[in-house]
């Protein structure tokens, strides 16, 4: 029988799932992903975790409980650093410990440390250490990783395809979508793509006759270019991405509105959300709203904000039309 | 140039020595007060940690007094500290102040020390950073002296026979040390008060509770943020030990220098079964020191953290098992500008009662086993 | 026959019904406590308004807003269903055309709306924190044994300030009790509470925003002169409290309904007699997935009119078979 590796559908899963799933599957493991976030997962997660934690971390606890009894191993890597000179967040670094201290009767945890702060030289070591739980052959592990990495690349490309062109502005007219408004929704991937957590926000925007974009759709080469303008060090991966996006957008003014989703108690958002808001408000006229989510937020409040925001965008269109008509 | 820096407990005294010795004019921010916090809160991001807010308040109050250059430590870490400088500079500049900021980055090797000295030499206007080295060492010495004094205060306070004797002496010390200038005079003041402290009458045989304080460094060393926790505990007859102090922090930073020894390895050994890696801030220390306190038979541990502090949230989560494993009571106190005094005091008093009861029942158990 | 428009604001604390004529003049307003029963409150409100208006009126349109706006629209038939933020903005612009800042504090939430050149350009809303809302003030007034109407005037009598801390209602309350036990007098505590509320509002919703005059203060709490004064001191400018401050949401919905009807030519409103219909709600827990949503079935005169409450749309998106339900 195949070894069952469980992956909680939470946090960086949203960024790396094609890589993680196909890596373990390539080694012959059966990968079991937890259910979509739901009320039960949120409730048990909130109950199991420390009060002060942010909701994404609380939800992660819920996902672990959701699958822990169904698997031989849980994949909870200690993610310290994904890129050179960049960190993620202290909570990601201490995630295996947080889980072990809050949840009882756990299967063994694949808690390999992912730390490329200094360099990616030991990538191979990292991969092999993770793979060793399932396979004994380094050759098999590395070839599975290489295939998985291609999967991940394909996935990234799909996200960007066709969309970045629209964002750069030139192709908007060609695509004949002049009358469709564009809204950039910014935030950590696990806030953007967990539709239970964000109360289906992306769809709500779509229902208000607008296209939705996310920072993942902007090519890194654009971000790298704009991030250089920032006065200060950007040593968090999320900060770099979101601040880069803000600089890009405020320069290009290629969206009609920007919504920043954060979660209450997120230390990174307390800094990055603030910087992003200031950058956009100072350097552009793009309407901006910051929506903070927590386990008590009601859907009605989110609806009100989204509707009011879309009204604001539409209203502004009307005003600008008026000005041009007079001028 | 009129230079200022946050208090961070008594750390400012050492900084005062360094900058005065360098020949700069120093502006000490007014003692942290409600206005400091209110100003800081007003201009800081809402869910930023309280050390950030209080330092913004310190700067603004110092600017009122004429300061134009701000000094703070910072630099890249997993936690928010590395963004302090960028954000604070932006906040102050967008308020229209023409100020300069400079920052002490974490020192990992001799080269980092050299760079820091170069920054310092810029303050004195001299180009020779080697000349700055003795001044830097004077600053370090002051830091040790002041932390020694504070440790002494903490030991004597719960044992004093004349209630309030230590606090009275301490407040006149603060006044004198602020009025003293330069290394010689400041260190003399500290030493003079050490002698005075030792003359305070104490009950040597008093059975006191021993409580260790762990957590994020700023909340531990800045009494205004922890609402005078250490003083209050002392006056309740509790001997407190602070696991993190500025001098220990600096020692750990510099312990690549052969003759400097820190307790870092010991702390890491304690933390090892629970958290065997750095995750930012003081999380590993919080876990390690809690284990060390249990090994040294402390009665309890108080864990201080700023609201939304990322590393301490992880530590707090881990402490829940350390508490069970080591059978040591831990009180977690989360601090921000909204912390109300009454609820805070109630929890501390209840915790101390709990520790007293535990101690009594332990003695009782021992009596039974002997019989 | 008098031609009128109706605006309805169903909030969790109060349900407001207002009547306007074609020139945007407010004719009548009605305020009813929702008490957790929005259907009853709305039925009662409309019924009362119907008898106050008499026979000789013709309703040309109706707009709904507030957290119960969709429910109200399902019940009554609405020309527009508008979120509270936009509705409040529209109403304020109608009164002070050059308004730049709207402070709105209602029963269950608070908002800030910034406008420039007659359009909303930024807003923020707070639903998490109960300490900044009318319900909290009501509760404290009750605890202190003071009628809420006198709360503001008592605050003005205060001679010295008492600082009350607290991010959320529980902490603010315990700090207030603490200050009482320290022996501070009541006026000063009430004043402290007003200041804390204004300060928290500005720190929380107003952070980083430029609050330019003219400033309008509206919502149920605007009647409290203690809080108005606290805002004036903190902002250093005069604050306008409109005559109908507590029903501005309904006014906004009404104005928007009028515009909508003008565009479309006829109203969707089911008529004032709808107040005599019976409305029933049944709910059940859907067990299709672990979300276990509480699905609501809404009946008008025994006919199923709508379903909602599910996250997945399994129930709410299904077309309801009785197509005669609008005639009922």
C-alpha cells in the first residue's frame, strides 16, 4: 500500500501545491489534501491554536486536524526563506512547533527546513531530506522533484498567461474589454484564494462587473524593476511582492481599483498594508480600500464594502466623463 | 546635530554616554507617558507592535525639544524590527520634519562592528573610526553597570524592611543620572547608588517567590510598556529575574569576540527540545529561558509580548507544552496601548496568589513524605 | 394626490422608514427598534407610515439599505438595493453639496466616508469593534442609570478629563468600572467615554486620512452632543449634524430610488398594502457539506418568495417555481 502523505490546504499550499503534490506523487505516495476550508475547519482550528495567532495560522491548525488521522505523514515544512536575503514570517518558521504543541496524536511530520536565505546551494539536500520519508533512492527523489518543478512552472505560466498583457495597458483596447472595470485584489495568496476565509470576495467583485487581478499575475521582472525604487529594505518575500505590485500599479495606473485584504493580527500586513496604502494614495489616483478579515467578520460587512467600493469606482467614471465632455 | 533615541528602559543611559563622549548634543525624550503613547499610536499603523508606537512617540517628543537626528537599532530580522527605520522615517518626514535617522544593524562579525563605528565617527565629525572604539567600549561598560544596578534593585526590593526605600532611592538616581554628563560622571553616579542600595536594610531570611520574566526584549525592559511590572512584583514581595536585558543582548551580538561570553548557548540548550532554531525576535530565548527557570526551580514565569508580535506568538504556543512538561506556571501578558490597568493588575495578583498556594502545598507534600 | 418616495434602512439596531416628496424634501420619518426581528419591525414601520400618510398618496418608488436591505427588498419590492456607505454619502451630499468628510456612527457599526468634488473617493467601515457604536453607548448609559438622551449634555458638564482605554467593548467597560471605583464623578466618566469613542474612531477609521471640512456627523450617535464636541475638539473644526441625522441611510436610499425610477419609468414597489401581507420565515440546516449553512426560506402570504443563507448557492440560486408570487 502506498504511503499516505497529508498536505494541509492552507498557507503556502496555495502558492506551491502543484510542486508539493506532484513531488510526493512522483515518489509513489498517495497525497491526501485536506478539505476546502469550511466552518468546521475554522472552528476546530480556532479552538486548537493560541488566541493571538492570525486566522490563516488558526485555519492551518484546522486543516491539520482535518487530515491527521487519515495519513502516515504530514507535510509541514519549516519555511524560513524561499529566496536569497528574504524571509517569510516567524510563524512560518515555527509552524511545525506550533502544530506539535497545540495538536495531540499527530502522525510523524515531514518538517524539513526550507531556508534559502544565503543561497539555493543546498536545495538538493532539502529535497532529498523531504523525499527520504517516502523513497530511499536519491535518484528517484531528484527526478521526481525535477518533474514536479516543471509542473509548478507550467502552473505559474498559466496564471500569468494573457493577463499580464492586459495589465500592461497596450492590449486592453485590442481585447475589446474597454467597458469592463479592472480590480486588483492584493494580499497573501492564502487570503486571496481561500474563498471561505475571504467570504468569496473575488467572485463578489466579478458579480459587480469587474475583472479581478491578483499580484501573482504580474511577472516578476516587472516587480523587480519597480521594487528598486523603494526606499528601504524589503526582506520579506510577501513585502517584496506586494510593495512591488503597489509601485507597479501606481506607476501604470492600469487598474480601476485596488482592494487589499489582510487578516487581523497579521504582523506583516500591519507593515506592508500600511506601506502599500501610502504608496498608492500618494502616487496615484486609483481608488483603494483595505479590508481586514477576522473570524468574527460578517459577510454582510464584506458585501457592503465591496458594493460601496464598486459604486465609488463607477461614480468616478461618470465624473471623469463629465470633465472630459466639458474640457 | 541634536541626537535622540528611545529609552528602552535604561538603555538610553549608555547611549547618552556614547553620544556625549562623541561630542554630540543629546536630547533625552521625556519619560514615557500617556502622551508619548498617544502620539505614537496616532501616527503608527494600527496593528503595529507597541515598541514601534512608543518609539515614534519618543521621537516626536524629542523633536519638540529640538532633536534633529534619531538613532535606533534595527536591521534585517524575520520580525518587523527591520522595517522600523523605513516606516518611522516616512512617518516623521511626512509630518514635515527635516530629520536624519541612523540605525545600528545587527553585528555578526568584526566588519559589522567596523561599519557601526564608522557611522558613529560621522557623529563626532572625525574620520577616524578607530578613535571611536574606546567610546563604544565606554558605552558598553555603562550598559553593564546600569544592568547590574537594576539587578540589584530587583533583588533588594522584595526584601526591604522599610517599604518604598528602594523606590525612593531609585527615583533620585534617575534624576541624578539624567543630570550627569559624560562617561565618568554617569558611571560614578551609578556606582554611588549601588553603594547606597547595599546599605538599605533588608530581611535576609525572607522567603520570597521567584518569578522569571521572558518575552520580547522591549516589553521586558521598558517599564512604561509593561506597566511597571517589575516594580510592582518587587513591591508584592516577589524577586524577579529578567531573562533578557540590553547588556545581555549586546553580549550575544558581540560574542564572536573571544573574550565576550554570553549565555546564548545555555539558552539554546534549554530551548532545544522545543524550538531548535532562530525564528526571529526573542522566541527561542523565551522558550529556552522558561526551561532554564524551571531547572532553577523558579516558582513561575511571566511571558510578555506586544499584541500581534509574530515571534512571541509562536513562542507562546510552544510554552503551553513547556508549562505542562516542566510543571511551571506561566502567565502570558499581551501588551498594547489598549491594555487597561485594572484587568492587568487583577491577573498579576491572581497569578502571584496561585504561586503562593502552590509553594505552600509543595511544602506540605514534602512534610508528608518526610513523616 | 401627493406623489412620494420611500426609503427604508433596516439595521440590526433600528429600522427606519422615511418619506420624501419629488423635490427631495423629507416629509416624515419613523424610527423603530429592530430588536432582532427585522421582518416584524419593517412590517410595523410600513403599517404605521401607511396610516400616517393617509389615503391621498401615491408611492412612486422605494429604496432599501442597511444590513437587512436584501430582506427588505424581498419583502416590499424595491427599485434599488443599496449598501449603507453609498446611501449615506448620497444623503449627505443632498444636504451639504460640498461636504468633504462624513462621520457616521450607527447602532452596530461606524463608517468614515471621504468625498471630493461631490464624489466618494475613500471610505472605511468598522464592524469588528463594538466599543465605537451606539449599542455600546446605550449599554453604558443603562449601566450608569442615565437616559441616553441626557448622556451628551452630562458630558458637557465635565470639568476634568478621565481617560478611558479600551480597544473593544469589554476592555473599555472594565476600565470604566475601574475609573468609577477610583471615585471619579459621573460627568467626567461620561465625558471620558465620549472622548474615548471619538479618539478610537479617528485612530481606527480616520488613520492616515485627511479629514477636511465641511464635516458632517450622522447616524444614531450624532444626537449625542458630548461626542460631537469631542470630535470638534479633536478635529479643530465645526461639525454639522443634519436635522435628520439618524435616518440618513434611508434618505440616501430614497434619493437613489427616485433616480432609478426616473430611468426605468415605473416602480417595483409592491404597494403600501404589502404591510398587511403575512411574512413567514422557515429555516433549516443544510447538511450537504461541513459548512452546515443555515438556509432561510421566506414566504410572503404563504408563498415561497426567496431563499438565502447558503454559501454555495444551491438553494438561493434556484428559480422559485411559483411565478405568481409577485401578485400575492
